[in-house]
C-alpha cells in the first residue's frame, strides 16, 4: 500500500506562487500516471493536471501557462508549481496516482488547502 502526502499549500495573494509537493511512501515507478486534482467549496473535484510515466501531460485549460507538473523519481515526489495564482484557484488540492493505464486513480492524498486572496 502506497501512501501519498501533500504539502506546500497556504494563503497567498493573487499573482503569487506556490509549489505543492506530494511525497509517496514507496517508489513512484509503479504508477502509470500521477496527477493533481482540486475541489473548491460547493464544486466537484476536477483534474488540474496529470503526468504519465512516459512523460505525457494533460493540463486543464485553467492551468495551462500557469501551472507546471514535475516529478523527482529519486525522492518519490510529485510537484505542482503554481504561478500567477488567481482567487478562483482557491481549493483543496489532492495528489492522486494510478497503477494501470485504463484504471482509475486509486491512491489519494489527504489534500492541502490553497487559498488565494484578491
């Protein structure tokens, strides 16, 4: 069983930056894909960006040009660099991972709160 732990959330002013981290308790080589999701109050959880083991990324339109996903295999850690943050980015951000290409994301972190003030 692999556990995912997010960190790096916080309160930032609009236009600011944050870098989220997702540390896995085991090797992330076992995952076909990892990603970041977010859920704002009263809204459904949505995909922010995903990254496959082959390096393919899929960004939500709202994240393109502002957010960057990356991974450090040696540290078993996934990152999300968020720049030019907007109040509408306020949400709980979750790290997720899946082992199989056609499967759902079966591993989830507990989430980290990101609040962007105007």
